[in-house]
C-alpha cells in the first residue's frame, strides 16, 4: 500500500485553503473504496492505495502530495492518525470515527487486509487503555457556549465547525430553538 497525503503540517497555503481543498476532494470522491482508503478531514487529505493502476490514473492529482512507499511506514502513519497523534488537538475524539469509517468502507471490499483491521482494533485498545480521548473543536466550542442559560442558540454559517458544534448539542436538555443563518442553503441541507 502507498500513501499520498497533505495535512496541516505539510500544506503551505494555510488552514482555510486546506479545508476548502479537503471539501473539494470529499465531494469529488476520487478514490472508490474498492481500491483504497480516502481519509479526508478538515486538516488532511490522505489516500492509501494498493493498486498501481489506480495510482497511475490519479497521479496528476498527487503532484503536491507527500508520498510514503514503505508499507510498514504507511500502516504506522494510519495507526498514528487513528490514535489521534497527528491531530491539531492531540487525541481528538472525532478522528478515530473518521478513520474507522474510511477503513471500514475499504474493508467492505477488501476483507483480506488484516493489517487495516488490526490498525482499528489496536488504536481503539490504546485509546481506551490510556483514556486518550480529547474533545474536538465543536465540543470545546459547545462547552463554552452552554455556560449561558439561554434556551435559544444562533449559528452563522453552515461550515464544518458549526456542524461539529451542533452535533455536540443535547437538543432536549439544552435548547428549545437552534437557529442557523447561512447564504448557502445547499450546504446547510447537506450537513444539517
């Protein structure tokens, strides 16, 4: 397996540009899970591909990406990401869910890849053993917001940060009204 990646540590055009590029890759869906793992978040775009023919077809896509060819280094990177070691918030909760979904989508078509299954199992064991779970951006923002006793909350924009904050809300106990103000109704309908 070969890994091509751009992340918040390697991308030189800033985090906002990386988030936009990530959204573009997510919507374009360049890699079918039959042929590899697409791990796309706000802070990373990573493709783990086992088929040389697919790599040759997508080669132009990877011109600004870093490349890891050694299989043990590829699997180590995926494990470290699953544990949260490469996150902006070390140990971030949501990254394990994102990695799990990406790997499980791939494993559906490639159940013989025991290394990927092992990554998920061992990353979960390590996180549980050391209680290595940190709140993500949305949970941190929500913790700050919920100090207010209001029963109405107002969000501006249908971006991923507001999506993660709204996902963290306990609707029944915390708020009666959640208002989202946005110009992009298409994005709002997609995420909310």
